[in-house]
């Protein structure tokens, strides 16, 4: 699960108000380099909830530093403006596309319901009594 | 094979019977007498597809490749073999080093022609009483997802449970008491079988009935056809062959009970006369789906008559045929009709009867037909009919039908689904066009993404896709982690993407999620697609909920593309759907169902072993899954997928119920209806 994906996910358990953002408990993270496409990153930025992206990175950064040796985990600025230089775009690319939470949990902020992530796939299916 | 040849039962190999006339000329069929199903199965294992040399009147003849099939022992002979075992427990057969069951009776089908001269008074068979179209829709409906099978515990007879599946309409026929349950009491579930489907209004002429039925075929409404067939039967005037001197026409306008029996290949029914006090004269049996030979036996003289019942025929048993002749269907795989061996298939029979009151006084004939219990609420259901349809409409919990016939099936067949469908990668042109036209950098929700067939099209269009699906195994195939993948590479090898999209393809964004609760934030996506998903939702409340969820996760102004199977298929399509709610079979190859055959090269030496294991897995699956069957001859497990076929305009009607959705386009392509929606 990429942090880009996390940016759009929410819990739908009965009793949640927003179910967003989901907390992340990462047990295993991986890095996989992907082709850098500046235009694609630029197109995605306005669609993102940047605050939540920073929040998500904060949740996994320690685990990333432990598990990932190939690259230095980028630090994101507090805010981003209109013009983004190549360096920042590359940082964003790494955070959005190349970091993967492979094992762990997503946690509903309202109810504390834990959703398991296995093989990079979060399981968001509710039990009958949670609907 | 005569009884005096008992000792011969121990001589093996088994006897081969060649039809007398064909002893010189080449022959296609011969009968091999075996002594038990186990013996027969062993023979099939040994000899299937083999060539053997047999001795015909002293001449050695080498056969072609054998195709062997067997029929089970009859109930009578099974009872006999039980008796024999008691008398002589030492009786044991050995074939090819294996132990076998006790001998049974030969199951060679007796040809109908042997009883051509026997006349059973009151027996009338009308061919093509039901048309082929009607038959197809009726079978789909009566064996489909909404068929009201009698709960198993109710199917007891004096000799044990009735194995075949049955449905009762109007009144329950109780196998335990061999009587009809006359009182439909609210407090007693067991008596509350579904009412009989009926026609809207009265005074139906034959022409009106035919027109109504034609239309019901087009609409895929099996319940309407059932109602029409019952009415057609009630109106039919049967010639009284009993009384040639003064011919009278017989009619059965009071028919008030239907029993539907499903006879799987090889199943039959024991010899019986229907309970006299339960039903009046005139029993009607309509055959669907398969030929069958019914055996009549005079209860005093033992004279036998074999009657061929072709599919779509109606058989009337009246007077003598109803009261003094026993009838049965012998349990076996084939029948012999005028010298021709006809393999049996699954036969669905409709038994139409007139249930009667108990005699009130001395007279045996002072009975009257019970009142008709009928309905126009389809599908007819067991139990009290709920008055509050409104309440049910709110319910979006997953029905058992979907759990067993959608979710469980896709979980089981995920690997094969991905390898066959995914590899072919056939995309609906309309959906691809929709995706291409989205602005670059769009976030697209693919709700019910399956193995991610549309992902490459979305990436290449410059968008980012998040796929959700209820089936975790299918999602695993979408990321290339399927258990049986014949690749070790990360990412599924079948998806072709350009080099700039390799990163996305390597780890697609997917989450296990229910389309009733899409795990995505409200108003977060630029667009959504929901392709080949809604036809697996079994209630209209769930269909509406799915559309509402799609509109929830998409931003205002965003677009949604929904496609689902259409009832109306092109005339050249190999698919034909005979109803709005049907089971669509999926033929699963056992090797995809387990992990044994992960490496294709392992074949040869181990193949025997693998086949055995596959067979084991296949049997396990067919036991564990509702409605799944193991086809031993083809080596396939046939799963039944629930599907709702959308009529033209149906998706549009659902959309019109949701304020936040505006229709911007709709159409039909490749057997699917689609709508293009805008969130407003």
C-alpha cells in the first residue's frame, strides 16, 4: 500500500464519523524504485490531501528508516506551494510511489477498528455487526 | 444373467454382452455386466479409452477405444444384495487385487419396444406440450437462485430421506405420511410451502395464454411460464382412451398442487401408486431437460409397460394408470428407446395434481378439491409472506446466495479466472473510451476490480487507479501474488504496460472491500468504474446501494461508468440467459484449484499423482460448495455463479432513484448494458 493510496482510504465501520485519516501501524515496509514522471506527480499534487500525506509519512518514517537501506527517506516540507522544483518533485515521487507498507494495520480513528494489511493489500471488509 | 448363475459372479473378467443381431456385423454398443457400482467404477478406471479383445462366439474381436459409462444398482437389487450379504457374509468379489462390494442386479436398460403391445388404460402422453423456449426458461428458473427447494429435513420418506431435490407449490406433499398437508397453518412452517404461481386475472383463452407465455420467455420470467403451463394443462381436453365406445373428454381444471422433482443423471424413483386419498384422478407429469423411461407395472398381474417420456412431453395418468398400475423410474444412466440408447441428463419434472379433502362420511367419493392457493408475488417463497416489502428494501446485508454463489466461487476460481479471462484481457470498448477521455492525473476508483483487467488502460490514460474487490484471492492475482502463478516475477506477467507505468504495474493499489461500503473517502475520486459487478447483486436494495456508494466516493462533476450483463444477448452470442436471475456455470479445472500443479513442467512422471490429487481437490470442492459438482468425465468442477440479468432500461430506472446521479449516456455493447453517470 502506497501512501498515495492511503490518502483516499477511509473506514466505514458503523459508528464512525469520518473514518479518516486512517492511522498506520507498519510492521514491514519496502522500497521499490519506479520511473520518475514529473508531469504525473505534478498532476496528482492538487488532488492530494497534503496534510494527510505528511501525517501518513510521519506514521511510517521510523519503520522506513529501519527497514529501507537503498534510499534516504525524504523529509517533506510543511506546506507546498505552486511551483515545485525537480528536487521536491522527486521527493514527492518517492513518498507517493516507492514506499510500500507490506504488512501491518490501518486503524480507524473513530472506533479503533484494526484493518490488516497483508502482502500490501489492506482488508477493509466489515463484519456483519459492523455494517 | 440368470439367478442360477450365481457362481459366475465370481468369474472375472466381467461378461460382455453383445446384442444378438449384431454378433456378425460391427456394433457400437455392448453391455458389460458388473456386480456393484464399485466394480463398475474399477472397470472404468482400468478400461476407459483402452482397446480390449473380446470373444464373440469363438471369434476374437479387438474393440475400438472404449467409452464406458455405468448405471447404479436399482433400489430393489441393493435390497437384495443386503439380504444376500446376511445369508452369506463370505461372498466377496475380487478384481485386479481390490476388494469389491456385493453383487447387484444388472442394470442394462430394457428397451421400450419390448412392451409395445401392452396398453395401459388411462395413460396418455402428449409430445411437445411445452415449447423449447419455455422449457429453457422454466429450467433456469426452477433450478435457479430463487428456486424454493423444500428444506431438507422435510424430505423424509418411510425408507429414509428423499435424495433428490423437490419443491412443492400450493400444498406440501409430506413424504413421511405419504399424504398431502391440507392445512396451511401460519404457525406451522412445514405446511407453508410457496403458493402456486398464477396468471393475472381470469378468462384466459388459448391464444392469450400463448401470447402471455411468449412474452414471459422474452422477459425471462419462469414463474409466469409456470403459471401459463398450469393453466394450459387445466384447459387441456384429454381423449378418454379408456372408453372408445363413448369417447368423453377429460379435463382437470382444479389442479392445485405442483411438485417439482430434480432427477440428476442416474437418479430415479421407486415403484409406487400415488396415495389415493391425497389426490384425485388425473396425475400429470411434465418432463423437462431430459428423456426418461417410466416403467409401469400392473399391481396384480405384474405386466410391465415401458413408456418413453421425451423432454417437453406431458404424461397423464388417469383411471387404471393412476389407480392400479405402479410407476417408477429405474435408477440408471441410460434408457433404451426403440433400440436406441439415450443417455439421461438432469431431468426436471413437474407433477401437477389435484389435492382433495378427506372423505367426510361413509362414502369414499365425497371428497372435493382443496382450495387453490396462488400468488403473483415472485419468486414464491416458503413461510409467511411478509407484508412489509418496504422494510426488506432497507436491508443491504449480504444474502446467502451471494456468499455461496458469488464470493465463495470467485475465491475458489481466482487463479483460473486470472489465467484465462485476465490473460485474454478483453476490455469493453465503451469502458476503455470512457477511461481515455478522463483528464490526466485523475484518481479512478475501480469498484469490483477483480484481477485488475482495466488497470493498464487507466494507467496509460495518465490516471491513478485504486481497485477494490470483495475477493482477496482475486486481488492477489491482481498483484501477481496468486498462489498458483506460473511466474516468480513480482507483478502479474500478463499485464502489458509501457515502461513508464512499470512501477504502478508492479504493485497496483488494491484493497479488499465491499461495494456496499466502499473503503474510500467521500468525494475523493475523480471518476469510478464498476464493471461486471452489479449483475452479482441479488436484491434491488443492494443494487441501489452500490450506485449510491459510487456516487458518494466521486467528486461533484465526476463521472461513473457502470456495466452489467444484459438479459438481451445478441443472436450470435454463445451466451443465452433464460431468466433474470440465473446460475451461470463456471467450469473450473481442478489444477487451478490447488497448489499441486504450480509448475507445468512437473507433469509426465508425476502426472498420475497430480491427477489423483486434483481429483481429490475437485471432489473436496464439489462437496464443500453449494451447487458445485464434479464432472468426472470432463475432470471439471462446475461452479454455479449467481447472476442478475438486467433488462433494457433497468439500470436507468435504478439510477433515477438516486438524486445525486445524472444520466449522461447509456447503451448496449457485447451483451452488456452500460450507463455513464455524472455526480451532481
